[in-house]
C-alpha cells in the first residue's frame, strides 16, 4: 500500500468498523513499515539524548548494515566474532553495529524515508564510520555527499590495500577536483558477510562515513571480513 495514495478518512472508518483483533491485524499488515520507521526514529532520538546527557564513551567503530534482515546488530554473532578477534577494550569505547536501516537512494534520492534521515544525522555528526549495502545502491548513495572520497589522503592505507575493489559514481557536474568517477566504496561481495553471515545474497559494498574519525578501525573491519587480518 502506497502511503501517498491512502485515503486516511476511509481507512479510519474501515478500521473503526472492524473487530479489535481484525483491526490490529489489518493495521500491522498494511502499515507495519511506517510503524517500524517511526519507532526507529523515536528510538534513535532517545539514543542521542541519552548519549549527550550521560556522556557515553565514544565508539571504536559504528557500522550501519542497510537493507538486510540478517541478525548482525550489536550483540550478534558477527559483532561478537569481530570484537573478540580485534581485541577492542569495550570498557573504554564501544563497537556499534546497526542492522535496522532500510532505504534506497536510487529511488527519488530516498526523500521522505525516515531511515535515510537517520543515516544523514549519523553521517553529519561523525557517528557513522561505515555503511554496507548492495553495490549499486552504495554507488548511488555516493551522490549524497555523505560518503568519503576514497582518494582522500586520510584513506591512503585503505586505498593501498583495496584500490582494485573500489566502487565509483559519476559526478553530475565534474569539476577540477573531481574530473572523473569518484570512489566511494569497496566491493566486499566475496567477504564473509555473504558467505558466512548471509547479510546480503549477491553483491555487497562498504562506504566510509564522510566525517568518520575511525579509519583505522574501518580498515580493521575490512581486513576482518575479507580475511586479510
């Protein structure tokens, strides 16, 4: 059901005429995606308020796994395997994995999508270190300006290791600084994210948050999922 084409007055009357159990079932069936999005935004806003108010320690790393229903959030097997392998002291800083994000920049630049708005907040505040999604979707997301240009000197170590895996997008208006395709992701389709943890079914790429300050830890994650550690 397309939210933009819903006659809310008719829906309200229809639901009011249903038995309670049937009404709840109907609401969940047809409106669960906007309901989940609203809950996510409220939870995310609460998280930011608590973080600011209680001065929660910074992250070693924050990775957003978008467009997947796999259990790879904080506390998952992937999270446990990675943090154990890297030996981060989690009493000092945290490792955050978020697997509750669903948006596609190729569709109207994700306008009006609550998950995309949350991504913008994370990227612009420097909370987001990396994001994964299908390769073509990640390349399109590069147009948002919220993924780091991997030619940036801060990414020199990542580029040295993984330049042959770079995923590019074509700028709409090339300029002197960006005359050609811009690398905004690393193709990790052959990584354990697909073969072992089944996060995606076919393609997968990782982009670095434009304001990330944890590039060493992003590289640690890349090394881990690609078996280079």
